[in-house]
C-alpha cells in the first residue's frame, strides 16, 4: 500500500461527516440558537443564562446593523467592513496574546498584522466598555461558556470569545484553557489570514464553530473585494428588511437582484478558493481578498452536516456548497430565507439523520442501496459530500471530492512532517552526544570553549566542528520548514521542541562564539551579539521566554530555583555568556591604556556591571564547571580585573561609585 492510500485508510474514522452528525444530533446547536433568538429580541443586544451546567451568552447584531445602516449603504461596504489592525493602543491590551509577537514577525518576514472587520470591532469595543459586560466576564470566569450569535452578532460573539480566551490565558498560571466555545450562525468572515494563524498558534481553533447554511450568502460575501461588497445586504438581512437591494437598473425585479448577488458571491468565492488552492500548492500566501476563515466550519444542509477544520478546505467547501445549490427561483435559495433558516435546520437535521442513517432491511425495496466505493475513505468522502448538500451528479461534486481529499491531506501534512522531524532529531542526537563528550574532556583544564577557540587536540577539534555544523544545518532546516508553513503553527510551543532547541543552544552556541572570535570577526564585523549571532538562536530565546510566560514562571520563582541548586548546572544557562566574557576581557585591556578619565570611568562602570552579573550566576550555580576551570577565559578575566582594581586611578573611580 502506498503512502497516500495509507493516509486514507488511517483517516477512515476521522471523516468530517461523522463529526458533523455527532454535532447535529447533540443539543448544543439548538440551545445556542435559542440564545441567539433571545439576544436578537432583547433591547441590550446581550443575553445570558445557564443550561445544563453551561453558561450561554448570546449576542445580537441588530445594534451593529442599525449603527452601520447609513454609512455602510452609502460607502458600499469599503468602510464598514474594512480590516482594522488589532495592534492599536485601544485593542492591543484586549487581545495581547494574538498581537504580542507581531512586531518581531513583521521585522523578520514582513508578515501582515492581525486585523478584523471594522464594524464588528467597533460594536465589540462599545460593548466591552459597558459595566454589565465586565460584570458578566467576572461571573462566568472558570465556568463552561458558549458565546453565540447570528449574522453580525456571530462576529461580535467571536471577538468576545477571543477576548475571554486572551484574558484567561494571561491570568492562568498553569493548566489548559478554560472550557470556552463560540458558536456562530451565518456570521460574515471576521479576520484576515494573520488572525487565523494567530488563533492556530494559540491552539484556539477548536474553540470556534461556525455554522453555515448551504445557500447563505452572508458567510461568503466578504470573499468579494471590499469595493464590491454590497454591505446593505448584510445590514438588511440582519434587520430582516432584505430585499432592499438597490437594483442595477431602474426596472430591476427582485429575482434579477438575487441572481446578481448570487453571481457576485459565486464568482469571487470561486476565485478565492482557486487562488488559495494554488497558493497552498506553491507554499506561498494566497492573493485573494483580505478575509479568511478560522476555526471549524459546519456546512449544513437538510441532509446533514460536515465539519471542516482546515482553512483551505473551509474556503473550498464554502464555494462548492454554494455553487451546487438549487436554482435561484426556488424558495429555499432566496438569500433572506437561507440566512434565517438556522432555527429550522438545527431542529430538522437530527430528524433527517435518523431517517437517512437507518440500516437497510432485507427485502425492503425502499431502503437505500449502499454506494459503491473503492475504499472506506472514499465512502466517507461520499457521505461528507451528501451531508453538505452536494449531489453526486452535481457539476461541483467531482471537484469538491478532490478538494476535500487534497485539503485533508494538506491539513495532516504538518503533523506528519513534525513526526518525521522527531525521527530525524533522534538520528542527530549522537552528534550532540559527541559534543558533550568533547566538553567533558576539557572541563578540568580550560573548558571546551577555550579549547575550541584555541583548536586544542586538532583531531578532536575537527570532529567537534563537524558535529557543530551538522546540528546547525538540522535546526536551520527545522526553521525553514516552520517559515514555509510545513509544520504545525504551535510547533514552537511544544515542550519537546522547545526543550530540545534550548539544550542545543546552551551546548553549541558557545562553540559558535568561539569560532566567531577565533577568526577575529568581532573586529571586522562587530560584536557577536549584535552582528554575528545566528537567527536560530534569537528565535530559540523567544521560544524559551514564551514557554516561561505560558508556564507562569515569574522572575521571582526563577531566582528561587537558582538558589535551590546544590551543584553547578550541566550547561551555562546564559547562551551568550562567553561573548560577554570576551567583551569584558577586551574592556579590561582597554582600561590599561586609557588615559581619559571620563572614558576610563565608563569602562570601569561596565566592568563592574559584568562582575555583578557573572558573580550572581556563579553564586547561584547557573554556570557549568568549565567556566571555573583554571585556564578558562572567565578565570583569566577575574585575575585581570583583580589586578586592574589595584591601580590608583581605577581605585579612585571605584571609591566614587
């Protein structure tokens, strides 16, 4: 069996229609829709209540539609639905985990900022400033919560859920995220691709469930260019006043407007689906509109439901299900009916599932015959297409089938790449062990840093240098895969890889520093920490710091762990320690010949700072034994600094300090 067939067989119990049937047969959707209906009827636009031990918070988009009715219609949607970055002063603190790494990412690769649609953000900020909403957040903290909303209310509910997840993750010291779920019905797209990646990075994709009817234009409308978005359609449907569509010509009939709207959505949704498919195949960002899906999409039809959690599959299935819908003249295809049908869907879907999934009985001529499929996986894809409302004879059926198969493989590929990397990490571990052995050889004399810098034992040096280069190539390859999107978005937060990267950094970066100074690059290029440090080490520093933040390790607890050490660390905990030692030795050398009192005072001040810093590391045993070796650069600097402090001019400066 080849690899592709193996993947299909391995996923035979993971088919999307099984999850869709499970969700449709549960009371979750019906309870969430009841709360949506109550929120729409409520004056404040926000209702909450407890049902079955879970708090349901419903949001209404009516107020958003009313506030945008004039401006959105006049502007054609370019202003109301324009993307707004979350990095501003008013929003950064509300969504800190989503935008915390943005400046670094923009500097490294010019990535786009996390942005959401202006109308939903404006309404959420107004709601967030109300005392009632803040009291609600305090009441529901620690409880199982479902945020829900219909249409524009769904977009506001998604922002509320993101905010709640952000504040919960920043205040939690350990443990998993709170039990939070956001269920939207017919919600327009909320954010750009950067938001989708940020949510995946935080591992929050499973907290969002977007229910979409097969014929609903609203969840697909923002695939259109912003200057072509008829915002009055979303506003009018939210207010249940559609069709209030401006006709393309004076005598335009209602059916003509419907045809034009369907054609507009179908053309642009199809273009985005094709562009994203080609972009994924080329490992490049898609060139479509500004908005992209995130979380799980539940494609609903009277025949059932399909769960799609891959962004590529979500875009493609949003197009395929809409393109294969019934003719525009039928009642079920009218946009206003499709946008308000979710109450009927959540009631009828479980009944249809019971009827369509009944087992055939021998002799029952009316029982459906099982579809002939090449494999269990093919049968699962056929059931998924049927549940999503795509008929087997529809034009889009074969294309949608291929898209669903391709997208599921693409969604699985990052995890498969991560598993393959784990095997490669095991194979590269002997290289790391060889460097550890090299380090142990010189711990008692001068330390492996100075031995490598001075090329002691040329044969051993040659092997250690070869292993250093091999390990660097491996980790550069890991980062290249991560930059290309070939690894899971939360890869840099997985403990296994963070710890492995940290151990590699503490062991090997001292050798890179030694190589940098051995070739006198600090004199031609500049100091190591600003001009010679590899990008991988800077990223590994960030991974380790984020691990400390996620784990709730404060500076005080870190200091306490330092004091608890009973013996020296196996590896010096500051990966740039030897670069600081080299700078301190050069500074001490400069002090010997410096005659300017002001310049000498500045040098002595810097040397005192390093003395305090290094003394703290030594006292807390955060350095390895090689640092304290008799002929190590650090031991030599301590002697040089002690002699320098005996000079009269240096002693006078120290007395002034």
